[in-house]
């Protein structure tokens, strides 16, 4: 694993030097884009819109369009915008992590303490575990300010990026259900159905089976064969009545893909 950021976690007046490592990886198959005619790889190029010539990566700059022209920004400008956030994740307050709606979550990073910060790191880790709280802070990564929660997991402090409020779209244009007359017996069966399917959450029980099945097809095609694909037989209700459908579901066996 290679660290993607070095800086500190600011815990009051204590600075805890840490390295950040990506805590997630893609489980999708790495498929290449090819030309259908000769299976040559499709190459993406950075093309100058005016000259139609390729632009070397080191000649590309970032700019903001304002008053009919571009204002060019360099690395110094990004650092000047918030110099402290480029190197420090300042814990601004502590919250109950269950109070954060899942729609805000983005991606997670593992932290590893530098040698000189090991004791302070251990203190923050244990304090978070005992208080059952998560810290909230901000830092800059790749020229972008990120809001994050700092929480413990299996003896490691994890930093999970979350979205800012302004990044969440409003629901004003979403059509919500009208008030429907749900009968008492329909509600009771609906709750019973939820109870029947309830269990402790075990992430290990959920696998990316689609990628596995796709890989089987790829291996079969490589041998000139055709893989046998399991066809899903959808269960159909025998009635259009909501209560009857709920009762039929309640009587069925619990299944998990």
C-alpha cells in the first residue's frame, strides 16, 4: 500500500502526524475498451480544442472562466486558499456517527501514525472507542476541500470523506407518494415481513457475485465454449391485492443472493 497523503490530525493542541492509505478497492473486472473491427485498444488523448494536437500532461494547467477569459491557477494558489487544511485535519467537533445520513458518505482511508505520534494516535483511538463518538473535520486532498468523519475500526483510525450539504440535491422535483390509506392489517403484515427478514448485519455475507459470474463467462469464451448462465425465475404474486401479496411473501422462504 502506498500513502496518498501525509499530514496531521489536529486533536485540540495535539498534532498527530499520520499517513493516509486508500481503504477501498474496486471489485469490478478490469475491462478494456476496444475497436470492434480489429480489437485494438482505444486510447484517450488530451487534445487542444483549437489545434487538434495532443497536449503533454506537464503542459496542462487549471483555469476558471470569468469575465470572458480564463484565470489560471497554480499549486501555490491552491495552497494559499487554505494552507492549514493542506497539512492538518482539524477535529472541529464530535458527533454520534449514526446521526450522519448514509447519503453523505463517499470513500474511506486508513491512517497510520508516524513514529513520533504513536502515543497521541493511540490516545485518540481509545478515546473514540470509549466515547463511541466520531470526529468531524476538513482537509484538502488533490486541490479539493473534503469534509470527513474520523472514527475507529479494528484498532485503526479511519477517515471517511462525506459530502457537504450543498452537494446533496433537493427533493423538490421528486414526486412523493400521496397519502394512501394503509389499513391496520396491511401495516401489521408489512412489519412482520420486515421482522422475518431481519438479522445482524454481516458484510461478509454479501459478495460481488456478478463479477464472479462474468469471469466464468470470460474463461469459457477463451476456451471456445459457452458458459451456462443461471436464469433467474422471478416470483410472481397470484393476486393484485396488496394484503394478499404481503401474506404470500410472509409465507415464503427467506432467500439471499
